[in-house]
C-alpha cells in the first residue's frame, strides 16, 4: 500500500495554497508574491517525489510549469525584504535618515525594473495548463501503478540532501564567511522541504527535525537578506555625491556598520545552533530515510496482532 489518500491530500493542500495566493501575486501584492513563491516551491518539491514510477502523471510537464512560475515570482521578493530590513535599520540609534532615504530610492528603482520583468514572465505562465497538469498528477495518485515507488525516491532524496548539508556545514566551519553560510542555508532549506513530505504524508513523521531546520534556515536567511542590503548600501556609497545621493559618506558608513553588527550577531546564533542542526541532519539521514524504506506489515498482519495478544492473555 502506498498511502495514496495521504499523498492525494498532500498534493491537494499544496495546490490549493498556490491557487489561493497566485492572484494576489499577479496583482503585485508583496505578501502574495512571497506566499505564491513558497507554495510553488513546495509543489515543485512534491511532484517529482510523489510521482516516482507512476504512469500517466505527466509529472515532467507539471514540474516545468511550476519551475517557470517559481522563477517568475523570484525576481521581486528579495527586494521587498530588503526594503523591510532598511526600515528596521532606519529605526536604530545613530542611523542617518538621509542615508535610509537614498538607499531606499536605489532599491525601489531596481525593484520596479524587476517587477516589470516579473509581470512579463507571469504573462508567459498559463495557469489553466498548470491546473490541468496538477490534476493529471492527482488522478494518477488516486490509481497508483505497480511501479509507484515514492518512498524509496523520498528516502534517497533525504539521504542525499543530508550529505549535502553535512558538506556545507564542514565547508563553512565556524568563521564568518557569507557565501559559505548561504550554501548552508540553501542545503538546510532543501532538506527541510524533503523531510516535510515524509512528515505530512504520515510515512515518517519528524516535526521536531523540520522545526530545527526551519529555525536555522530563518536565521541564515535573515543574515543573507542583510548582506543583500549591504550590497545596496555599498552601491549608493560608490555613487558620486550630489548627482545620485545627498548623504555624506559617514551616514552610509554608520548604516553599513549597523548591518554588519547584526550579521555578526546572527552568525553567533548559527554557531550556537550547530549541535541541534547536526542532530537534525543525523535524524533525517539515519531515522527518517530508514523508516521510509523499512519493510511494512500488511494491514491484515497489523489487525491480527491485537487478536493474538488477546488470545495469549486469555490463556494466562
């Protein structure tokens, strides 16, 4: 038995989330863009795993449609976050308001360019075709073929991603290296997405592991977002004063220092979370993946076990 009802419900939940948020994203709503992008990523993760070895699912076409949508939505979200962080930094003591205004103008200009590209790409996404592809996947899951082997596919994916996270952690070490830490974040996120499927399907629940991976991902995600903001501050500082900015160099330097201070603080949080992260990694690799591929008793055998226990009890 492949737990088809559980898989169908999992797919339906993720499909509904995308349909719920996509109209707001197309309308340009910042939160809608973020939620639709997350929903598309989670669908993109689930479809190839749930349909491994499944005939008639058209999974390749569905996955390509989802990937195109995810890429279209990804061009703007980063700068929406940058603007939010800039407002936070602007409230810190000693930060120059003119510096915040100049950096905001620089970010908004870039965001509007990206928003135009996003709308162009979204125009190329056929929502009706995507819905049809996802419906093909759902119907195939309702009547799985003998070669359907999603458990083994998911176990393999979790094991591979756990190894990738392990390598990323080793390469990052304990020094503050932004690009190496970014790779840890990406690896943790990808492992979390895979373990979420094991949890949501009921095949190998690991909610605590998912929470740990999410906490690490959030901390490193904020660190990365701050580094993006640093890049924009540096771009404004490099522009000649007067033509493109009014802020004195010292005002931008104070803002850059505040950002750097928080980046260092977040790196310290990551180092403190490393033992829990390694534990989550090992749980994913040695427990979740193993449970997915362990031989399962048939329903008849499970029902017979309590009966045998009752018989044994009556004889004692």
